[in-house]
């Protein structure tokens, strides 16, 4: 089971909706904890730590980048399996509503989110949030049956080109997802307008 940082729901009766946020390369489970303060206090927020440490660096990774735009397949498969197994255990809690689970991530965490959704992994999220992420072109996408997806990307991202994020959005739409695509001024990070639009998306779907 993955190591977790959790912010329990602060108000409202159980069972609570669940938001899971996956950090990027070289970060840890607390990197996106500030986002927990931006969401509805009735939401239980879960922030997993990636299973691999980054060699020579105080941080973690979901996979090691084997080439530009290509994750290490063994690492990616392992992390997806660990994520699915962890969420299966977590959402069994009586205080949580497994039918109101949203999965999101930034950068590497965005790729993890997209891959998890593309494969139809379980427990199934009711929506996805991909921030500055992408999906390798050889990753197949299962039918998505109208699944809501928020795709946000910086227009001048030097790490994950915005064309990769837009390409992901197009592929998800072709697979039947209901995609909201947004680009913002700036690079590899979250823009204030992006945060406002993301919180609106979460209010609608949680």
C-alpha cells in the first residue's frame, strides 16, 4: 500500500466524496497538500506518495523517465497496480463514498491519472483531473463513456509541451470522454485562473 497524506473532511455527514491527488516527479505526498485548502471542506482529500525514490534526490517518482515522452514501462505498471490496490482499500472505509471519487495529478501524476483512466482501472473515478500531463502515444484508451475530464496546461511549459496536453485531450474525446481543455499563460505549474476553473469543476463533479 502506498504511503498516504490525508486531509479528512472538515464538515458534513459521511459518507464523504474523495479527491485523490498525485504529485509530480521529485516531489512527495505533501506537495499538493495546499490544494486541499481550496476544495469543499466536505471532501476527504488523499495524497499518495509515489513508490520510487529519485536516485540522488530527496523526492519520489511514479516511474523513471526512460526517454523524452516515454516512461519506464515496468515502473509505470508497478505504480498503477499499487495505486489501484491502495484506493481499493481506502474507499472501503464506511466514512467515504466510493461512487464520488475523483482522481487527479500534476506532471508525472497527470500521466498516472490519464493512464489509470485510459485503462478503466478500479476503483473507477467519476472524473479525472490532468494538470500539465500527457499520455504516451502507444498507450491504448478504453471507451470512456462520457467520463468528465479536466485538462489544464501552461502555454509555455518547458517540461511537458502544451501540444502533448492538447493531444491527450483530443485522444480522450475520441474515446468518448467529456473533456474540458484549458491552457494558461506560463510554464510548468498551476495558474491562478486554472485553480479557479479547477475548483469549479470539482464542485460540479464531487
